[in-house]
C-alpha cells in the first residue's frame, strides 16, 4: 500500500516537471535522483517477496525507473 502511494506521487511529480517545463535543472535532477533511488531500493527489498502478498510488480517498477 505504501509502495503504491509513493510510486503514484513520484509519477505525478515527474509528469508535472514535464508539463510545466521546469527551467531549474538542479531541482529537476534532485527529484529524479530521489525517484531513482526509491525505485532501486524498492526493487532490492521487494523483488524477492511473493507478488500475491503485496502490490509490487518488478516490471512496472522497472518501467518507472526508466
């Protein structure tokens, strides 16, 4: 449940960066760094757990990471 919430919020923030065309590269880079770290950590911690127990999907997480 927490993974789904954070993934949704990060996706929304990234979409806002694209739509608004944020000219501040430093802020955009920091946001993308945080998003990348979250998805890498989620893959590390949740990939070995059975999918039925939680909403984590390795393929979906990888798409968000890209």
